[in-house]
């Protein structure tokens, strides 16, 4: 999925709700992210055209809250608890995901398999 600045974003999204795991004073999500408008998009292994500066899931901890919720490596995070994540820096995304007062994180994500399934169904 490529994005042209100034144009509407069209994406097939999936809702994922992650209940953070409490470990002492920490709340664990069980995944890592990459990308952001301040990062080099050519280094993003999930960007098909190497221009996408979105936030992508780069690691999911086996058995962790994110895996249990259905998050997958390569998912592009479009929203976190209603906040747009399509034009944020890496640090802004990290801070939005790790807010201490939020024990549940509600994501809207898109993934290549969802996009392809919809495209195939439209062609049938």
C-alpha cells in the first residue's frame, strides 16, 4: 500500500485489542515497531515501494499480549486508541503505544494479506 501526501488513505483494516501485561511497574505489549516519518523508508522491509513512512510491527513476542490478540509481524499500524498513526515520528508512535494510564491498546492495522484478499474478491 503506497500513500501519496495530500490524498485520502484507503486501506482494509483489522481491529486488534491488546490487554497489556503487568510486570512489576511495567505494562508489557509484547511487540516492537519500526518506521515513522523521521526514519529512512528504504530501510523498511515491509514497504513494497520503499517510500512508505508508516509505523510497522517488526517483532511479536511469542505468547505475549500482542500475539494473543492477533498482531502479526509486518502489520501497519494506522490508529492507536483513535489517534492517527499515519504521519508520526517513531518516538511519537512509541509514546502513544506505551502510555502508562492505558491498560488496553486498541489498534487499527492493515496487512498485505488483507489487501490482497479484498483485491482478489473484487476481481472475481
